[in-house]
C-alpha cells in the first residue's frame, strides 16, 4: 500500500456525488429477503470495507459475528419474539394494529445474520478520546455498520437492523467474550422488493421530517 | 418526489463501487483546516443528505447546531482545553509526548463548527424499536454523522470529530433544549493536506488491524 499513500489526493466529481446521493436515498432498512445464499467472499468484502470506518483513538473496536448455527439463530429469534410481544403491549388500538402489520423481522428469511459488537476491553487506541465521552467506543461501531450498509446496497444487497432484541441474552446466546456489547443485529440478503421511501413512511407510521426543522444556529 | 417513488430500483455498477471504496478509504478525521469560508448552501446540502440516514422507528432524532458565535466557540474551546488536560494526565512518558504532538483540535481553524445532538424527547417514531435497546436513538444520530462525513469528503471537505469535550457543558454553552444529548462535535472545512492513512496510524499511535481478527463465526 506504500505507493498509494503518497498518491495525489483523491478527487470526486459531480457525477459521483449524484450517484452517492442515490445510494444514500436508496439505502433501506429491509425486512423481506429472498432466501438465495450470498457469496461469503462478498460478505468478507463488506466487512473489510467497514473496518475502514472512523474509530475513536483508532481503536477499531468492531467485532463481527457471523451467526450460522440454526440453534443460535433460534435463540435470537426467541429473543425477538419476547421483545416484540413486550413492545406490542405498549401500543394501543390503531397504533398496535399498524405495528403488528409492519412485519419487523427478516430473521426467518435472511441468509446472512451478522451480529456486530463493541469490544469494551480493546486495548487499541490506548483510550484516546474516550475519557469524557466513553460512548464514542460504541459510536465507532455504528459508523462501521453504516459503511457496511451503504456498501451492501451498492452491491444490490439489503440490510435490516433488528433492535427489538434483548442485547445481553443475544450476547450470551452467541457465546462472545463478556467484554463485548451488542451494538447491532443485521439481516443481510437480496431484498424481495426495492423502495425509495422508508417502510415506516410508506405504512404511514411516521413521515419524513423537513431537515429545516432540525437545524438551529447559535 | 412521487414519480421517483415508483421508479425502477437503482442499480450501482462496479465502477461506482470502486469509487465508493475510495471515498471510504480517503475519509479522514481531519485536524488541520484552511480558514477559507465554506458556502452555507453546501453545508445545507450535507445536512439534507444526512437527514436520510436510517433511524430507529424512523424517529429522525438528529438536531444540527451550527455554532457561529465566537463566544460560544470559545466556551467549546475551553471545554476542550480542560478535557484535554485531564486526558494528558492519564498518559505517561512516551505515550504522553505522542499524545501532545497529535494536535487534536481543529477547533481554532475550521470555518464551520457543527454540534450534532439526539433529541431524547422526539415523539416521532412513537418509540418503535427503542424499548429493549434505547441506545439506538443515539446510534441513529451517529449514522447521520457518518453519511454527512462521507458526503463532505466527496465535496473535497474535511471533517474532524472532537470527542475530547465535556458534553453537558457544551450543551449548556450552546443553549439547546434539556432533552438534547450531544453526540458529536464536528469541525468542517477544507483540509490543509490529504492522506490515505489515518493520522493516528501515521504517527504510530495505533496501526490498522487486520479485519480477520475481528470476525468470528458462531
């Protein structure tokens, strides 16, 4: 890689920026997957690119668990069912009907299950930048997930992030070190359908907000 | 936008994927900025694209604060100086010398300061997906930051994420609602220099790790 380190800075043109915007707009949280197997080399390529995410103190705390055993997938599924039932209880009437109809889990069909953890015990980075905002350790892992997500979409793959899970129970079911914290559980595979609008928008759960409402000046 | 909702799915080709990989690899955490002003329309474009990030329950909890007042910037700078002094105390000898030489703050030169918050009180999304993993509210904001970061780089801009800050003090200094939690403080501007290798790698603080070490199968 040494020769490229001294290459002139990479420029990106307007045509690329238009495509990148399309990539961001077409990235969806996919819940309905085709069961077709995905080439493991392609998944490896996504993980490699994700590992170029920014991380606090360059500590690279992401740990990727490819969940392949059907017994472990079943344990994750059970956790989802329990957490989902609890979530349903907290909604009433029409909201509850909406919620139940959103078919939140691609867990049963997605060929690839990827649990992404943060290693709280990672010595890399020597703690730099984490003293006053230790949560940046987790944020670094989220950055890696976001890069993986965009890279997957550029390959025609869909990603669904399942957060209706009991994180400690999932960590135990996957037999990972005690110092690993679950950040994201991702389903990956070919999407059954493609959309430009978020599913929760399409199903009238929550429309997009005008970004103007989120910008203030001080 | 209605007509595009029914457009055929967007495909991305190998040429785009190569450029996207370059974008990820050339995204750096920039600390040395030129003082040239940045067109506010360009910053707005970045924020708009960032607002297409995924968010839990589509709750879109990101709040962007453009920090323009010199008094408020000075308050942030003071927080950095205090937090940085505390951080220095926790390193010894050679590590400390390294640390001090890393020139962590672009705060003095970057023309744009952007504080990014999560609104804990956002009613949007109706709490969906946050019951067992409430931290996903914050993670949604991190996803927006990551998209903004890549989009900025595609425009030739550099972004530096400052985490050596006291988050509650910064929130107070910026006079934001009590329900807003500081997720990231970003310096944005034209970089003085461009690099393919992370600064902390180049300065031998922490080398890149082989992604193989971060992948396990279960």
